[in-house]
C-alpha cells in the first residue's frame, strides 16, 4: 500500500528529526573527548570600568569591589589598601605600605636587586599564593645565580590597563627603586567596555547555534578553514582600537597602548632600572588557528617596544605551547599556581643572562 504524499513527507521529517537528535546525543557524549577542554574554561571575572578617578570607583559593583579588596584612588580609580592583610577567596593577600602585594619595602640593602611587576590580575596572581607567584619564582632563580638578595614586588592590580600601570609606577617608583620592571600589560587593555552579562547575551544572540553540541563539534573540525577565531571579550572584527559593530572598543587604543608602554620604559630608566617585557600566554594559544587579530597586534606592539628599548622579552605563548598543557590556567586568561611557576622560572633564567646593577 502506497503512502500518501503528506504521510511520506511526515515520515521523512520524523526520520530527519530523529537523526538530528541522535547526532546531538552522540555529539554531547563525544564532545569532551574531541574538543580540547581548555576552550571550555570559564571566562575571566567581569571587567572594571574604563574611566579612572573617583567615577570609576563609584561605577564598580559591590561584587567587583569584593573580588579582591580595593579602595578608591584618585589617580588610578582603585588600588590595593596599603598596610593590610585581606582575604581573597580562601587566600590571604599581604599588601605593603606602598600598596603593592608582597613584603615591605624598607631601605635597599647593599647589592639587593628589586623586581617590580606591572599589569592586571594575571600579574597580580588571582587565586595564587604569594610564594608561588611568578615574580617570587624568578627572584629565587636569580638569587641563586647572582648570589645576592633579590626581592619581588607585585605592582599588578586586578583590572589595571597600561594607563593605570604607568600611574602605579610613577606612584611607587621613587620609594621602591626597582632594578627590574616587568611589563605584562595586555588583557585589561583589550577588554571591551561592556559588562560580562551583556557580553554573554550578545554572544548568544550572535551565535544561537552554539547551544548545540553538534554545531560546536562541526565548527571545531572545520576551524582550520574558517575565519580566525575571536575571543568573546575581545573585538577582532575591525581595525585595532576602533569601535566594533556594536559600539564597544578595546579599553586602550593601539596608539595609547604603544604610548603607555614607551612611557613605562622611560619612567623605569629614569629610576635607574631596566625594563623587561612579558607576553602573557592564554589557552587560545593552543587552538589550531592563530589568535584573534587584536591579540596578535597588541602582542606585536609589546614586542616592538621591547625591541626599541633593547629590553629582554619573555615569550609566554611560545613557552606554554611547547607543553600545550591547559592545566596551567584557571580560566581563559589567568595562569594558576603551575602557570606562575613556569613563567617565573623562565623569567629568572632569562634575566640570569643580564648583568645586575
């Protein structure tokens, strides 16, 4: 008995639906074994506002203020409360009288070398104990190699762009007298000026198919032939430093980023110190396609200023790609304890080739 045309269409539609459901079930089961888990790491915590000064502090939500203890700062918008010991999650955070994470900075002893790191929460070491920070690890390597005291100080503050890092150096430089200033500013300069909830909603609207495992697996298989992947919190669509199609630019334009980096170098040299550049790694470096254009260009700017300054540079992405181990990160940006240790030892080995002042 022949089926009617409508019944044949209904049967074909039902078969197609069952096939799609079966594919989705298989994709959800197989996705963890197919796609590297690092790209499913969580996004970093919500970004702080672009403005500096009191207005920035007022715009911070209570949740953002409570993530790491902060206080209002007229020059940088927010800063760590000096001479305090606070809790960050389940970690004790020690802040010295200069508002830097780390030990007190009394008068320098003869032969002592001081390392100051500048940047945002990746440099600050969110979730990482002080003894495991990359600056601590680098100082231990250098103290052994140079046979002298090497003291690390952390000038990284969650949410700090290169503009705020420059102000932080100007604020503490004369009192600290750093011999080495590690410049690791990038992620907070690239962050778009939108809150994370809005970013996620926009992402879902732009890519509704991402809700399906079949689509995610298919995109992963085809990724080498598709357009360059984009990080959800970075504008990789248009020219660097311009508005994207939704009106959200990176916090720091490329021109200002270059200007800030060069100014940090100048301030460091005025203090009698030497700049050192750190290109921060991220899980995106393990993808089968290159990082987004925005990331590549800002990293290239960092390398350019290092070359101009004849300064040492640690290439974090290359260092981490040699291992391709995503267990070095807590999310899409922040290295964990293991990541800091890897960076610190490599930084220490790099600087042992330099002559201490």
